[in-house]
């Protein structure tokens, strides 16, 4: 691992140099071998599914469970239970008129035929290896969409090692093992069949001997028994096995392997949520926070258990049994609470965790009783014992050491959650830093505080508790100190401008997102393909399985939590030329769900191999490839100076791709960028000048938080953080999707720009002058923005402003400046211009202010690369 002490980072897995040695395969009964030189037969080539460019309707998600009704379109990978927004107009009409290409799940087809017991084998290197031709297909078609758990940068793999291992483009995958955890695929309630050699699971692509029920592993090619389960007369008989008819399936263990443990249903004992609230806030911030807290408790289910803790110089733990007043037990904050004081608190008469059906009124009275900070002390200098407060919250969640009843331990379902609402830095008690950066010992104290917070986060993770830190206000919270607390526990760290709407929405979505625990991700690949780097919310785990599986070369990753808002970025290479027509990838995740049931989710993917570079480039999914490149780049952009260096690496990457895969123009030093990758350079240009690597964000703390969020984010959010989505409002409530160019800033239009963590609504000056039209357009844009982000976590801030206002700079800086390009290039890349009259185009051209930022075409030519024509 690159950094074994910190989770949520990229690491380079250790490789096992030894190749699993070949061993004789047990032969089926009545076996008659064929001559050694029998040529292998190839499987029917896989049909490529073209990417759809149709616009997808934003899913309207039920507030109750977050499940989209009446739509099979994959929604943003987000937590369930978004808050309900009201709008003065109906949702904007969809579908939109145009849409960018979005990566589509590949329609993987299964193997072609199931064998008979007397099928021939090929002799090779002293061992018998089953031919691909020996198997009948279990299904002619694999259902589309099941591979949404895994998105590859290309739908084909190059056979030649030298061609495949071009680092500038690279090959890899984005794995979202917790995607749609609440729904999930079909469940198998029995033990899985696993390869005795490498540990891979039986799956839809396995070759199966009908007569004996033996199956051949797709990873290591070894034969395995099935205890007779797979013996069948025909391929139709095998369809009753879910693992042989689907690329994604779950195994659920009927018996829990933890002795003395009884899982308790969610309705009887749900995982608790403890709010840890900063009480050192000024009046305006406190007013917004109170509104968000009132709305938060109203959104909780009646069975949710809630605890409320306030911290300043002391820690106040509120007693939820007091109905007539807000009553709290107070602990000192200057040091960690002693075991005696915690025991007195836990075994006392107060109730500190209570279901909402019994304590909703009490919670409202507590929030109403909060008072603003009265002392005349600057925000950054106020004493806040955040570390002590989180320690107390952990103790409250754990309760007595064990709730023993005849030797049986009962535990709540799912991960418990602590949500910290912070308005300033931790400056008092354990894990604190001095008020002033000028303190002579500040660097050492900061280092000590970071380590203490990280250890506290790890302690929370050991007790199945996630800590989310939601910060707001104008006071710097010292991100480097607080971020490890959330990171090490598997939680998130989010910055907000204030405690208003975006904060309140994130408070609700943080508590509502489902999370599994004890996640272990297994990664297996076939045919000389190795995983060289993993980026995501976990760390490499060294699991010894060699007593069970003799040649297990899988890469194991310990996950901090299992949520659908996260993904892992995998970089892969080939160690040698690939001989076979297909390569296989298997991703298995073992975790405990919210009901504490042990689940093993298995995802198997098959990709065809090709010799043709052109065929490979045509299979590249530009959006997935750009996100993978962005994550590898951002991993190295630790600080601002690194970010500047990474902009140069983007330039070099573009030049190298053009050199390796493009062609040189005759009598010129220019190289043309490969036309098959037409979208990729524009996406990387957005990355280069956007908030992740560019100079849009002023404070380094903000960029650091964005960077860490991006490294762990799902594909949907990651893509939007790299490249914004631009939608222009049209009469009648429809929206037209346009390239994110400044040519969209037309004075008579309203534009919505979705940049992942921010959504901007821009009103042209001519439109804004018409009060009636502008009000209708703004309402429609606001509704659309809420629909596009209603399930996203963290929830973005939504800002609306008029052309020429000071806030409009946030909007302008995220658009590609194409107004300086020649008219023919503008029309080629922004076709909507052709619909404007000469007068409108003249007015549009006159509205731009000159600045030095290059356009996309100017940037490409500065690299001596000819930009590809838009597709």
C-alpha cells in the first residue's frame, strides 16, 4: 500500500509473482481424450451494444424509500430518502432535446453451449484443459444493466501487452459494490460453489459438464465439482440456478457465524443516530441551524433512535425522558471522559437514545431552547471540545458493555451514525489545536491532533459507527484536523456556506443513506491481467485463504462502509500477451447488511479481446476513461502546487495519446487526436481548469475536501465534478442540453449548469428584465435543479443569479471560453448557434469580456495536437 495508515486512498497492491501451477484436472466419467493437437474452437463473438445518446428523464424518487417508480433508467448513485421540495411550477418537461453520450452497461452474453460428459479435452503442458467449445450456453443473452455495478474504460481488451499498457490512456474499471444496497439483486440462500484452486465463484460464464455437474473456473481454468447439483439433461434445466443465469447475485447466509449473536430486526432495534452540535454559534447561524434541525427530526422514521449532544467548553448530553423542559447532563471538555463518569452517565436515570415516536416533541423543545454565543470572543478563538463530545457520543451508542440475556448479545442493525454539526475548529480538550496559527508549538500540536482524530475515527469504525462531519459558516474549521475523523470511520466531510437549505438537506440524506458494515472486496482477473492500483474508501487487506484455496491470488480490500454513494477505481495492466478470445473479471463483496445478515455479492464480467487498435479505441467509453484518469491524477494533487503540476501531466497525457493512437498530418509536426476518443480531451480540459485542479476555488481547505470527496465518489457524481452539464431553458418548460461553452450565455435565455457539488442558475439580462418570463424560467430551472440532484449526496448548493452580477463569475469560470474561436469552429462545436439570427449573434459576441484563458481548440493546438471533430 502507498499509505497503510490512511484509508480512502489509492494504493498499489502487492503482487504474487508465482503463477498458480497447473495441476491435473479430475476427469469426468467415461472420458475419452481427443488427440493433443485438436485446435481450439472460438466462441461466437460478442455483440457490442452501441451507446445511447438519448436524454434520460430525471428519476422522481419516492421520499419513503428512494426507489424510482416506473423507470428502468439507472439513477444517480445516491442515498435513499431525499427531502420533498415544493415548487411553484410543475417539473420541467422531459426528455430534453439532446444529450451527451453516457456510458452504457455492456450487454454481456453468456457462453455458447453446455457439454456432454464425453466432450473432448485438449492436452497441454501435462494437464488437461477444457476447451471453450465444451460448454453450452446457459442463456443467449445476459440482462442489460446488471453490469451497472462495474463500468470499464473500454468494452474490449487489447491482446498485445505493448499496445495495451499505454499509461496515458490506461485501462481500468469503476466498481460500485454497494450500488442500490437497499434493493440489491436476487438472493441465493445457500453456500456458494467456489473454485477449490483460486476461490472464484461459479457463474454464468462457466463451462459445465452436464453429465457430471463439474464446472470450469473462468479465472484459473480448473475443473471443480458441484456435489451433483449441476447435473442436468439440458441447458434449460440449469436456468433454475441464479448464479448460472445472472451476472450479479447475492448469497445470504442463513446462519450467522458469530456465536451467541442474534440479529435484531430493523423495526425492533434500529441503528441509532447521535447529533453532536456546536453551541458556539452567532445568532444568524444558530437560527438557520435550528430550522435545519427541526426539519431533520421531522424527517426521521418513528423507529429511529436519536441522541442529542451539545459541545462548547463542556459536553451536554440531553435527557430525552424530560418532556416539560430541556434537561442535560454536563461533562467537562478539557479531557477525555473517565470510565467512572461514563458509567455514571450510562447507568443513570436519564434516557439518551430514544425512538422518535416517543421523543419527537422533546427534540423540538431542545432545539428551540438553544441560545446564541454571548461572549465577545472571535469565532475562531472560542473553546470547542469536539473530540470529547464525539467520545461521549460513542459511549452513549455502545451503552453498557453488553446487553446480556442468557448469554445472548443483541446488537442494533446496520451502522450507527454520529453526525457532527460544526461551526468552528476543535480548540479545547483532546485532539485540539491552539486558537492561533502563530502559536510556537502549532505544527507539533496539529500533527498530534490529526493522529488523535484518526485514532478516534478508527475506534468508531471498530464499533460499527460512522462519523459524518458537516461544517458550515465563515469560520475556518481546520480541515486537516477534522477530516481524518470522518475519513477513518467511513464517513464524509462536507463544507457548507451556512446552516441553511443545503446543510439541512445533507443532514437528512446523511442519516437516511443505507450502510452495510464489515465489507471485504475480492478482486479476481484472468489471463495475465493484474490490478496495479486501487483508489477508494478502503485499504488493502492481507487475507490468508491458502488453506482453503491453494492458488488464491485475489486482491482483498477492507471497506470502511458499504454504501451506494461510493466507488473504487481500479487501474489494470497485462503482464503478457493474451491468447484467449475473452477475459474475465470477478468482483465479490462480503458484508453485513442493515439487518446484520451476512451477504456475499458476486459480479462477473466478460470482455472480448481484439488485435485491432481501431476496434479497441471504438470500444473506449470516454466518460469512464476520463473519470479514471481524473482519479489517478487527483490522488497525486495533494496540495495547490501539486495541482498545478497535475495540469501539466494532463497536457502530456493528451500529447502522448495523440502520438500513440493518432496520426501525424502530412508535412506537419501536428498529430491528430484519435477520432474514436472525440469526447475525452474536452472532458480532461474541463478537469484541468475546473475546481479540482484549476484556480476557481480560493481556499485550499475547500479544494482538499472536494478532492477527497471525488476520490471516493460514485461514477455519476465523479463525472459531474469533472465536467459540468449545461441545460438551456426553452419556452414551454422544456430544456435543451448544450455543450458547457460560454456561447450558452445568451441574454434572452436561462441556463442551468450542474457541476456536481454546485448547481448554478443563470438568467440573461434581457430575460431578467421581463419579470413574468424570468419568474417562470427561474421556477422551472429551480425545479429541474432539484430533480437532477434530489438523491445526490452530498447535496449541492443551488445558486441563482443574473447576468452581470458578481456571483455570475462562479458560472462563467466553469464554461469553456469559445467566444474567441472562429465562427466555423463555434458552429461545429456549438450547433445551437445556427438557430440565432445575425443580430442575436452580434449581440452575443459583444457581450463577452476579453480574458486570457484559452479555448479548448487553442489549448489543443498549443500542444501541437489537432482537436478531434465533435461526434
